[in-house]
């Protein structure tokens, strides 16, 4: 080949490797045999520059054959020098190593693939670390410089590297053996990691071991999950009944809890069919056949089941039948996990029956069946029923007592109402009497005012007469006697005034005492009227005497001179009577005001009494309602049978008790109303008569 890369000659071996004929190669540019990426390679361009300087070179490069396929050669480029020592041609000597290269590439690719997916570490035959890839370093937490040159024992958990089997392990590897399996190793942090590992001893072409390579997968997470699953299964085995069947229902194994639940030993049931645990009618039914068809189809079954244990004992279980598939998805096994719920079913039945009896009113219902782990429930239920019996009995007794107390309260309230209305009638009579007394006192006051005016007028006339009598004193001697009589009458009037004052005082005392004192008001009024009549008689007598006096004055005009002194005495007495009449008028006014205030107080007392009577009626109505409520309570309590402490009243007795109480209250109300009406009519008749 020339320095400008033109092919001059090729031997048969090169022609066979390149696939060209000699004629096709002569004169062809050598660059057509070089891959495009190599043509641009700086190192390849440097080769030609060195050849131009007369320097030879050697390397392994691929070349393209006529079909465009790569052929690998171990190539030597040798410059051919001319006489002056200047290169003018290039001799290419090559060995076709395509087959060996492809094998090496295949091997290296496989190794690279393993390194990309697996943890890889290399050791010498004694276990000293030579190299490790990133996956191994990540799994153990080390850097490469922290482990190269150290022994494999650094990865062993404490104590394991000192055992004889560890030394034998490396002796075997050094002799060319291999090892595969799950190994436990220690990371940099001291934690345990698990590796699925293969230790391979590499041999040279002569078959001598020279290196140990370990390929591994980090299965720590899987081992932890596996340990967790094992722990969970062990926990399930401890608390649940577990049994395994093949797809046809044949028993493969059963744990102790299942055997205890069903009453069998494992030897008694292994190899037998599941049908031994169901009753005959169900075993022959289509439902049982479909049950196993569904399981073989991979459909799990989970619910409460009724099963038959040893000696025909009925067992209830809360269970799940779980189809187990193999790698191809075929159901090969059925595993049942179950919890014995027989005691719960028994408790549910017993408690349900007892509660049903309670709902029917039977408080003697108790649970006598031993409930085992639920024995506290039985004790609590029986205690509750016993307490309920006591409570219902107490309620019945209290309701009966309450009814009797209500009856007594009703009677007392009715009597209070009757007395209140009687008091109201008496107050009404007292008010009427006070009203009449007030009118009488008002009339007396008016008469007193009129008498006072007349006396004043008489005084004026007497004064005038005195002026006349001064000239006719002697003629009025006869009038002296009449004047003395008038003086006596004036004394009577004075006594009347005194008695009237005493009667007013007595009326005040009687008003303060109240109560039966109402009748005293009538006596006082009668006395006042009598005094008024006496006052009127005295006034008439005075009038007669005055007429007689006038006659005598007319007859004794001649004797006036003698009557002068007497007339002066009359003037003095008239002045005295005038003062006393003023006092009587003032006292009468005060009496009228006092009686008016007393009348108002009696009216207020009458209103209060009427309100009390109304409240008594409301109390009677409330007691009647209370009696009705007591009847309802007694009727409800009578529903229960077996309450302790008091006999239970029947519904009829309770109703009769309330009806009697209500009827008695109504009779008392009617009697009270009639008596009140009669009292009112009597008071009205008394006022009309007066």
C-alpha cells in the first residue's frame, strides 16, 4: 500500500477475510475498509503521520469487508524504505481475530450486564478484596477505598468469621469450588443485610484458580417481608384455627387450635375429606357442591359457618376459605382461617331469649347456662335483671303510696277550699255591714253638721234675745224653768255623744280582731242606730220644750226682766253645746274615714280569700292530673311480672283507685259550691232585711 493509501497487493488470506477479489482491491483506497468513525479518530490519523516519518505501529482494529461487516484484526503497520531511507510504501501484516474478539466481547458484555444489575465484588483466593461495583457498595454502605485490600471477614456478623465452617468456605473456593445461596452480612452501620449470592472461582486457560467473584442481589427487603409474613402467620396460628385442604377438599394439615375447636387430634383427620365437618343434609345439597366449585375456581368464601365437631357437637366458626394458586395460577390448595364463635352464638341465643322474656314483662328471666369466657356477661345480665326487679317493685310501692298521699292532699285541699269560701262569705257579710255602718255614720255626720248650724243660728237669735231680755228680764222668770229643762236635755245629748264615741272605739277594736268579730260589727251598727234614735227623741223633746217655752214666754212677757239672768245662762250653755257639737262632728268624720279604710281592707281580704279559693280549685285539678299520672305509672308497672318488694297493683285496681279519688274530689267541689251559694244568699237576705 502506498503512502497515499492505495492498495498495491494483497495475499489470499486477506482477500478471503475482506471478501474482495485481487482485481477489486488493486488500486482501491484503503480508507474504504476503515469504519467512518475510525477515519475521524485522531489516533488513527496519527498512525499515518508516524508512518510518513518511517515509524511502525501495532493495534487491534476492525475493518469492513465487502458486505460492510466488521472483521477484527491484530494489525502491524510497517513502513517500506527506499534506498535513501525514505518510506515509500506501507506493509500491513494482520491476523484475523474476529472469532476471538467476538467471544471476548460477548463475555465482557455479559459481565457488564451483570455489573449493571447485580452487586459484584472480586477477591483473591484468600478472600482479600480486589474490587467492587457500585451496587455492592450501595448495599453495604462502604466506599471502594474503605474495603479494597481488606478481608471478606469485615462483612461477617460478629462471631461467624471465627467458626470452622467459614475457614472451610474459603478453602473450598481457593480450590476452585463455587457456592450459591442466601447469606447474612453486616453493613458499615452494623445492620444486617441479606444477599442472594453466588461465589464463583475463575480459572485460567490451564484450569488453575486465580480469582473469586461474587455476584449478589440485595434481598434484605424481601427477607424482612418474609420474616414479617412468617411472624404474622405464626401469630395467626396462635390465635386462630388453621386447616389446609387440597383442591378436592382432602385435609393436608391442621394446627392445634383447629383440633381443639373440633375435638379431634390431627392424626384423626389427616387425609380425610372436609365433608366430615358438615351435617349430612348439607353435604348432599347443591350448595355444598357449589361451595367447593367456587373455591377451585379461586373464589374465596368468608362468613359464619355451622360445622359438626367430634361426637356430633355443633360448632360455629367465623372463617375464611382462601384458595392458594401456584405459579401458573392454578388453585392447588385451600387454607381456612377460623375463629370459634360457638360461645358467642350460645351467649347471643341465651341473652336474646332472656331479653325476649323481659320484653314480655317477665322480670324473673335469668341466664343459667355457663357462658365460659363470657361468664361476666351472664353475671352482669342477671344482676341487672335483679336490680330491675327491685326498682320496678319500689316504683310500684312508691306509686301506690303516692296515690294515697295524693288522695289525702286532695281531701285536705277540698276542705281548705270549703273553709276559704266560707271565710269569703263571712267577709262579704262583714263588708256589707261595714258599708251600711259607713252610710249610717255618714248620715249622722250630716245631721251633726245640720244641728251645729241650727245651734249657731239659735245662739245668734239668743244673743239678739238677750239684748231684748235686758229690758224684759223680769218678764222671763218663767222661762228659767224651761231653760233648766233644756239644760237637762242638753245633758242627755251630751251622754249620747259620749256613748257614740265609746261605740266608735269598740268598732275599731272589733275591726282589729276580725274573724268572728264580723258579727260584732252588726252589734255596733245596731247600737249606733239606737243612739241615733235616742238623739232624735231628745231632739223632739227639745223641740216640744222650746214650743212650750215660747208659749210661756208669750204668756210671761211681763216677766222677761226676771228671765234675763236665765237667758244669759242659756247663752253660756248654747256656746258649750256648740263646742261639743263641733267635737261630735269631727269625731263622726274620723269615724267615717276609719270605717271607709276598714271597708277597703275587708274588700282586699275578700279578694285575697277569693284568690285562695281559686288556687284551691287549681290544686284540686293538679291533684286530679297527678292521680291520672299515678294511674299510668301503675298500669306500666303492672306490665312487669316478678318485681320484688311490693305486690303489683293490677290495671283495674289502679284505675278504680284514681276514679275513686277523682269522684271524691268532684263531690267535695259540688258540696263546696252549694254551701257557698247558700251563704251568699243568706248574706244578701240579711242586707235586704236591714
